[in-house]
C-alpha cells in the first residue's frame, strides 16, 4: 500500500515566526539571533530580509524567504537545529 502524498506549503519568514525560533527584537525594527558569540548573528528586517553578520562583515541573503531555508542555513553554520519554541520540550 502506498503512502498518501501530501503537499507541504513553506512558511514565510515573519516577525512572529522568527520570534518563535529565538530571534529577539533589536533597535531599528530589526530582529536578531546570536549564533555563537556577540559578533556573529543573523538579523532580519521585513523590507531587507535576512542578513548574516560576522564581526564587521555582513552579507544580505535575500533568497532566504522561508523558515525551512533559514533552518538549513542555521544548521550549516552551527551544526544544530533551529526549532520553534512551541515544540521544544521543557
């Protein structure tokens, strides 16, 4: 018996979703997620998208528009999963 195929819809990056995965509000309507230290982080602004910043260098990543893409980036950078606070066990 074959498993029924279901279509998944990707989840757009929004302020609410980013806060659920650990981003915090920062100045100028930006959200930030520290990766491994104070000078390595991901930032997000609705009008600009995701930015990866390391020390004094940063790169905009406008192609990252969905949560699963952000999770893949985070895993590639840290080796750990980026999960929603809603699903973490306490």
